[in-house]
C-alpha cells in the first residue's frame, strides 16, 4: 500500500528514541537489538547489547537494565508480540547487511525526530 510505513520502521521510530534516552545506548546499538537480547532477571528486564548483533561502542557486550518508564510505556507488550530475530531491522546475511540495515533505519527513523 503506497505511503504505508513498514512495521519495523514504525516500531523503530516509536521505541529507539526511548531506548537511547533511558539506556545511554547509541542509535545504531538500539536499532540492532534482537528478541533474544532481552531477558528477565528477577524483577528486572535486562537488555544485552552484544557485538553478535552488530557493532557496539566498546566492541564488548554489556548489559543494561530497562528503566521502568520504558516498561510503563508498553515496550514489553511490543517485545512480546515481536517475532524472533531483530526487532527493528531485516538485514541481509552477513555483518555488512546488519550495518546497512542499521544505517538505513537510523536515517529513516531519526529524521522524523529531529527538526532541521
């Protein structure tokens, strides 16, 4: 349908700014998170940012606890309804595919958040 936005792009526009604001992660790191990167530990939800998913700022995996406000905004509902794999991108095979998908999604999703 012309003018209709891809569901993963719409999700990126909705959730990536929140995730960046409340985790300190970079836009590219948030765009490349996968369903298997989020887990529950007791009462906390933990996001595992890992080079296995794509480039991360320190080249080392790290865990970040999700802020309660992201949960209150409905991120877990989105997460539970998402299929496996990447939440916000559909990369082609290989690392270059992830990098290209992240770059394209970053441009498309963040341009609507910033006024020029």
